[in-house]
């Protein structure tokens, strides 16, 4: 099973003609179940401190990410935005917030967010720093990040590898893998299941074969889809919060 994207209703920076805040537009208002849970828990805790969690961005489609990157390249947008395949926004796991609405020091917000495994994209809590507003709920893809930080994988920077893994998990293409999207998604699953298979590169080799054998998944290059489904089912068993929709 692919990680689902679910609609979320959350207040945004956007306003109507009367100046009232509106919910985040539907095209952006999608996220994974665990991200939805984290967002709402953060919002509740923040409200107790007199602040509000107000978002400016959440999900981006492939085309939306491409446009964001184009705007950055053309300098229409100042903040860095990678090309498609490198942002947690594309997996419904990255969100941007209005820092002026939280009403607590950014350092304190970092601590609050960390309770729900939500992490900043920058290295120190400086409100004036670019991307100080961006946070990720990486879920099991933190394991991919750590895997690449340890140099067990080395074909991407750690952040890009984790973002690509997250994007593949919701069934959205990552251009780096060309026609081998399912193969790369399979490798992402294996790493999150604790296997060392080298790089996420879409090339099925001996390490991937061995990892599948260890998990009891029959190896069949003529049935990549079948191997992927079995690996995704194991990921779902290991990380149920990423698949359970609130209220279901």
C-alpha cells in the first residue's frame, strides 16, 4: 500500500476580502496521516501558549514544485526551492508556517515540534534566516536520511535521498530514477525495513536481492510490482501511523 495523502483543514495566511483568514487552499491541503496528526497536536499545544499554527504551504504537486523551483531560478522567489524530487512538500510531509503567529520564541517552537517528530530544515533557530519557517514530518524516511548521513548510501545528499524516498512512497515520480520508479520505491522500503542495499538508484542488484530473501519476499525481476507491494505491506506493519487515517 502506498502512503496515503489525506485532506487537511488548517488555517492559512490567505485572507478573504474582509480580511478574515481562510483555510489552506485545497491544492496544498493534503498530507500523510502522521503529518496530519503532528500538525493538529502542535496546533493544540501552541494554542495553550497563546499562539496559532498558521500555514502558508504544505503539499506541492510535481508541477507546483517545478514552478516553485523555476521562480527561485528566475529570482522571482528568494528562498531556495529544489527541482521536483527533492522536497518533502511533494510527499505531503513538509510545511511552511507564519512565524509571526506562533507567539513563542522559535527555539521553544522547535522543542514543541520535536515532541511530534517534526523537525526544522535549518540548523539553528534564527527567525530571520531563510527557511526558518519550513518544517518536516519525515516519519520512517528519517531512517533513509540517517542511512545516507552514515554514508551507507552515497549517490545523493542525505536530505534529497530522504525526500525522494518520501515522494516515491506516495506514488509520485522522481525524475532521477527514470523508468525505474518501482525499483527505487522498493529500495526505499528495504532501507526503512533496516536493510543495507547500497544506494536508492533504481538498479536491482545483489544487495537488493539478498535483502528481499531475508524478508521472505520471492525475487522475481518479472514482477517488480509484486515485490514492491509485499515490501510496502511490511513497511505499513512497521510504521502504522503513516497509513492510519484519523477517525478510520
